[in-house]
C-alpha cells in the first residue's frame, strides 16, 4: 500500500517537473493535475508547487507571521467542501491565491456553476449598431447591419467623432496628467471655507473644464455645431458664482 502511495507521489512529481520545464504556468500545471488525478484545485495548486502541507504552512507563516497556520488548516481547506473540511474565509482565499500565484477563482473551480440556468441573455439584441470612429476605423460587435442601422448609429454619436480632424485633439488630451490636476483641485478645495457648497463648486469646475476644452474644439466644429455648444455653456450660467 505504501509502495503504491509513493509511486503516485512520484508520478505527480514527474508530471509537475515535465510541465514546469516546458514553461507551463501554475494554473496550467494545477489544471493538468486536476484532470489526471481528479483532485480539487486547492490540493492541485499545492501539489503544483511540490509542497507538502507542512511546507505550505511554513511558506504561509513566513509571509504572514501574524496569522500563523498549521498543516491542519491546509488539510481542512483541501478537504472542503467535504464533510471533514472547513471553508477558507475570503481573506484566507486571497492569501492562498497570492501564495500559489493564481486567482481566487482558480482555487474555487470545483464549486458548482449554475450559469446554465440563466435565460436572461438568451434573447438576441433588438438592434446591433456599428460604431464609427475617427480615421474611418470601426468597431463591429456583430454581423453586418443594414444601411439604415448604420445611419442611426452615426446620428447617435457626437458629430465631433465623425470628423477626421478630431484625431489630433484626442492625442493631445491623452498627454494631460489627470492625477496631478486632481491633486491640485483637492488641495485647493481643502483650503476653502467650510461654509462653501463644495458639491456645487465641483459642478461648476467640471463645467469650466468642459468650456475650456470647447474653446480648442471650435476649430473643428462647423458654425451650427458652435452655436449648439454656446447654448449649452450659456445654460450653465457660469457667471453666477
């Protein structure tokens, strides 16, 4: 009996060594062990690393000395959801995932999956539209649509995105350091009098930023589009501070 156990462990070790030598990830190695030996993913990931339960506990305690675990903890987690096991907490699952270098979902791959009961996504979408991007590039989420649907998609998008000139502006906006801008605004707000309505002030600031951006867009807007933008800005009543 013990000879058979040793042969099984040796067989696993040889499989793990072969897969690791070929460049397989821990997820791939664990999945191979699950398929070959019909073991749960928590045991599979420990075996993929070639660790005993004692070694796994030592690795855990080295990383998290304030949350010591013993081999019994790993035994309980690997026996779950069987009657002799105990479910790991969410926090412990996160640490196990870090220890084994995988995702938490990888460790729970043996749990039931009821997605086949979901019928809410079985109905086809009523309308599938093709998005028109600058430089005539498109994002087509499905089969070719009719000309009428394409025209509807064009009308739904901002006229600015339909113009070739917008591509250069998009590149300029990508160079703005948003993090630094937010930090400046936060520091400034902290220095305000507490009686100031900060929510209303933030709303005004967002409108001002939009107005500043609009000024640089006028070069690519036609007269009708400029009038539309001006009406939007006037409706915000920027002077009423």
